[in-house]
C-alpha cells in the first residue's frame, strides 16, 4: 500500500480502478486508497486535466482497448480512399504524461489462442512498458495454464493481467492456484505483474507478489465481463434489482435487499461497519435494505471508506498474510452460519476466500 508516494509495507500496492468518473472522484479515491487507475479515453482526458493542474501524482492508466468492439466491415468501407487513419498511440500518450507505468493498449485474447498471446507479448515499443493481457479466464484452467506460463517465461516482460468471465474469473481453486503460479513466475523472474479490474482478491495478490492490484467499484470495473447465457442472464437480472453493498465482515459484496433479513440473526454482528460513513448512522448496514434514492450516493461512499479501512488494517498488520487469512476464515464461517440459519438469498462467498490457502 502506498500513501502520498511512500510505501507502507514491502508488498505490492492496491489502488482504486475507476471507469466513468470525474476529477473529483480521482481526488477522493486517491486520498482513500493512495492511488487510482483510470480507464480508456475518458481516463486519459482526466489524466491530462490533472497534469495541467499539477495534480497527476498517484494516477496511472489502463487504455482498455480490449473493450472496443471490432469495426464492422461495412463501416470500415466508408473510409475515404487514400486516407490512412493510424491507431491512437496509447504508449506515447502515457509516456508524455510521465505516468509511473506505461501500459500497452492490450487486446482480448480468447482461450487457447497461443499465437495471438505470443504476438502480443513480442511487440516492441520505444519505452519500457507493461504488456496488457486481457485473457479469458479459461487460460487459468488445467488445459491452458502451462501454455500461458510458458509464453510469459519466453517473453520475459512485465505484464498487466485482467481476466474475462461472466461473473468472477477466479471462481475455482484450480484457477486460483493457476493465478498463484503466475505470481510465482513473476517473483522468480524479477518481473512486475499487475492485476487490473479485480475485487478484494487484490489483497492476497499483492501480498504474494503482484506489484499493483486495482479494485473496481462496480461490477463493470471489477472484472471484464463476457456475454451471459440465458440462465445466467435471468439470474443477473434478478440480482441487479438491488445495488451491491460491501460488507466488511464478509469481505465481499451483498445485495442491499438481503441486509434487512439479517436483522433477525444475532451472530457475529455481520451488518456492523465501523467506517466513517456508517459511524454517523449507528454503525449498521441495515439502513441500506430498501435503498431510497437519497442513500444511493451513501452506498458508494460507504464502499470506498469500508474497502480502504479493511485494506489499511490488513496491510498495516505485522504479518499481513496472517491477518488476511484470519479474516478470510472468519468471513467464510459467518457466511456459512447465516446460510445455515436463514434463507435470505445471501450471495455465496467468492472462491478466493476459502480457496486461497
């Protein structure tokens, strides 16, 4: 964790990952998290505005070109004859700003397409870069992890990883262990490895060697989504009827409309939150149960404060890994106790809570 440019521990740094945002959001999240990763062209415009104001410290950029859809052939044919439109030079734009890390534009690489992976890793640039790899989560399966690790070893470059999945890309113990293999590769090769667009998986990632892990504040910035199937789409539509609220004692997000049902359960004080936002409202997350419109902004404020509080407490511990393991164990036990006692539609704990051992 870094605050005002000063490392607080010997492990990597967590940051806030922001999609659509304003300059004010950058100031706020930088103060709370020590750093911000901005996204795409909107992020670049904000970075340039901050640079003009002398306020660019603690900011870097994910070009996020992997999000762009291919240009339809019919549209491409509309280009005027003889007019050559060069692609935007993201590397030069970041280098001109003097950002602490220059990331490549990156491309979406489907699982198993080893030639595309190698080609992306082999591109040359005029400055030192971190190669952005937007990979289908299937690369972390048993069938493809050897090829992925082999390509990284052969290229011997700094990389910024993000994984695409319908929900959570690290949703099995196998995928978690595969990702940890990549962390071990980076440590052994003395290479920087970053995890962009993630959730609290950022904590074990930086503790085990990731240089940077950037946490998103919405489902669209925590992971790179892929199209849903019909059954997944139905479940998604049910879930989105209520906003997500970060629950510190479960170490993940829950739908606001299940929080009220937890009032009948008197074990472990799961809905208790000590962040500054909740301290002004009785320390209880139950107020978010119905989410009147005037509380929607407060949910985001709570999420930022509560996440920053949990991260600071864990990273400031004498042994961050042991502190995180203790909290993970408690979070899983609380979730299981609630599930056994109440039928409240509680979201299952993410796999990393119980599977990162």
